[in-house]
């Protein structure tokens, strides 16, 4: 394993051990302490609440299916596929199906950045223009700014969505996508958080030029292999489904929503270049949950200062929601949430207790539903009764499950019937 394992790998090794997964070839006596992990099934009362929340989010968002994972180390675990692979004529969703993880890719791209920094191959403080010489006017933007989403660059996806929907198989140059967000630049670097897919596209290009390696190889080297994520990878740019046994991914158009959300367009086969180092990675729910817990522990055992300068997502809104290092801090939880064509995902973990939730909905019309659902599931999981020999911890979340139940219901894009 690479030299960075001393500082960054110890947390990953400890988490993987806690989840009962072996990591060959790694070793460290300096391990982050994690709670003992109960492998019991979650109580039926808890799983019933989880199922009800997922079912509501599916119906509200136009998703035909979902996959969910809930891990409460003191009380047990629950991993399940819910719904169907299609609104009509589909088969049951199974929990081992693969999917695109959307914006969780951003955190992995930052893992690569700080792994390369650890190895002395670059510095997170390097200007992006050192490696991407074709962009001008960004001499004051660092690689860290791109990772933190504080570069001032804008968002590209809303402008390009019509093209992606029309030709999902087309392979895009990352700089072509980033250029849209470059033209929307405002503010000073490091000044404020601004959601920017363009920034993560540009960061991927900088890492590629700095190392001479493709991002898919860097993610395998610095994320998938050392963290034991055997089903996690960034595909080549050619159009493909997210694996062989995959959850089909859909997107409802405005017309489809008006017609009852029953026939969304299938975007299972698409080019990963649409997401690239912003939202292109493929994974499974078990890998996603494992990664979420590792990410949270990395934030708590932050020897590089990656997470020590988070900024409010919205200075005029909730003060408990901040962003830095490629991840959100939501109260005590660390995680990521967002979408890519066909899929909306959310993963959150508490670094103190190890409680982790992960979910994917197979409709990307509105990614807020996966975000809200993830936090709702965290509220449900936090109240899981302790299994024999365990002690239920106190997790102070600044929201309730009922709050997000109401948000999902009030913002439903599809008819909820008698709700």
C-alpha cells in the first residue's frame, strides 16, 4: 500500500475492520477507535419506519425503485432493495444492484487530491493553472478551492442537461463541460461555498495532467483499493450501464410528471463523461455505506486540514449545514448527496458512533428527495434500540424524521394519492 496509509489509511482500516471486511496488505497500530459493530438485524419497528420513508420518497420523486442501507453499530443493520426496476413490467429491486453514485464522486476526487498531496506528487495549494494551462484567469484558484467548491466557478449541468438527455451516449471532454461554469464565475476564491460541478470537472483534469494517469485509475489506486470498495469504479467514457446487475436509472421530464410519473425516460446506458470526476462513479449500497463511514472518520481524524475550513452552504439558512473537503457537515453527520443522469443518492455518517445511512432513488428529476430521505433515515436510525450487550448513544441531530417526511410530502412532484 502507498505511503499515505500512515496518516489516512489508519482510519479506513479501522472502519473496514469494524464492518467485518478484510483489507489485505495493510497494517497500522495507529487505528481510529470505532464502536463495536452489531451484526444483528435492526428491530422490525425501525425497519418498518425506514421502509415507509423510502416508499414515500419513491412515490414523491417518481422513482420505481430504491436501495437503502442503515447501519447502527449498537443496534444492527438493514440493507434492502425496495420497489421495482420499472414502473410497469419490472422485477424486484435487490440490494446488491449497482448504480451511479452522483455527487458522492466529489468526495472521492478530493480523496485522490489529498492522497497525491500525501505522496508529494502535488500540493493542494497549487494553482489549477499549474496543471491545466488552457484556462485563463484562474491563477488565484487552488486545487483546494476546487475541492472545497469555493473557487467561485458556477454550475454547468443545468445548461447542458438538454444535451445530455438528448444524447446520453455522447462522450464529453471535461473541459467542454467545465467551460460553462467558468463563464459564470463570481466572487473571490475561498470566500463562499458555491455548488459547482465545473470545479470538480476541472479538478479531475488537473489531477490527470499532474500525474499522467487517468482519473479512473487514480480513484482505483487512492480510493477503491485501499478502502476495500470492490464494486466501486469510474467507468471509461463509452456509453454503458452501471455494471451487469444494475438498478435501472430514469429521469422524469416535465411532460412525464404532468402525465402521472408512470413512464420516465430510461438513462441506464450513458457516458460516464457526463459525470466524470464530479458525479460519474459506479458503486453498490454496501460500498457506498462503507465509504460514507470512512469519509466521516477521515474528517474526524484530519491530519491534513482538509476539513478544518468548512463554510456555510447558505449563510442565511441553517447554520448546522456546512461544506468543505468535498463533503457536507450536517450537524454531527458527514456526507454527500446529489444526482447524475438516472440516479439520486445520499450518504451520511456519524464519526463518533459509526451510524451510517445510504440510499439511492432511481429517478434524477429532483435530487432533493434523496438528500431529504438520507437525513430522515439518519433521524430514524439514531433512535434504534440497543441490541443485547450494547448501549444506545445520544446523537444530537438538529432535525427530526417528521420534518423531512413533511418536506418530501409537501414538495412531491408526483401524485401521492390519499396522503
